C-alpha cells in the first residue's frame, strides 16, 4: 500500500497514523505486525501529526506494515 508518510501518535500509543496519497490521515493498530489492508485503516479527523501529538516514523517501520512511500 502506498502512503505519503507514516507517523507515531503519542496520544494513541497502540496505534500509528498513515497519510494516504490523497492527504487523508488514517490510523491503525500496531499489533499484530502485519501487511496492512485498506480495511485495517480507520479515519482520523482533526489530528496534527507533527509536534505535540506525534512525529514521523522511522523508515524501517514502513516495511514492517507493507507500506511504501
């Protein structure tokens, strides 16, 4: 699955946030580690990914979830 960016979310410690190619933010549970499907993603309105709420995830995490930039 192709995404623009992947973020860790401090306010959702068991979730990560993916920004789709369309710029829509969606979150998913981090466990179990698996290749994501569209059905794993939940809409996440009103989330600021950078700053107090989270930061961009390291590159190796994209592969863990079957994501590409």
